[in-house]
C-alpha cells in the first residue's frame, strides 16, 4: 500500500526543498526531471536511485499511480545523478519480485515497512549518446 497522498503533498511543498541540499551528497540520491502530462509544467522529483549495471530503479513509495511516474512513462525525462544529467530510455514499471534480490538488505527492510510494490525501471543514456536538451 503506497504512502498517503497528504505525505506526498507535504514532501512536495516543504520537506524536499529542505533536505535536497543534504541528500545531494549521497550516492543513491537523484532528481528526475519530467513534464506534466496536462499542464506542460516542468517538475523535479527527488528519488532514491538503485543501479544494477546499465539499468536503474526507483522505488515508487507513493505507488505507480502518483503523478510523477505517470508523467515519466508518458513523456520521458532526465535523471540528474552523479554530477550528470542524462536522458531516460527504456522506461517501464516493474514489480517488486523483479528487483527485490538486487537491493541491499537494509533497504529491503525499509521498503518492506513502507509496503513498496512497484519500481520505475529505466536506463540512463551514456554521456556520448546524450543529445542536447
């Protein structure tokens, strides 16, 4: 069961802005840039990024029906991580079973408490493949 909508709204309005400067120092932190499906507004969503080879995963703590994953699935986006911003390719939703064994044990325990069932899966273009935005 995803986190309640009011938690997402509180994070969007207050918490994300406060913790982003601190989280930027951590390897697992990333920002997904995407565009609203109906408004065309540009958004930045902070996420925890897990990479396994060329494939990256983001735990959807608010569920797959939250606005930002739907925006990314509909229109693509960019991932800002490790000091680079790269376009997202091969984007899709995957279930917990596909990713679970690849996650660090502590992280699995945390995601189990949050009852995370869905993950956003994508590849980030290499800098040589990236086109200008």
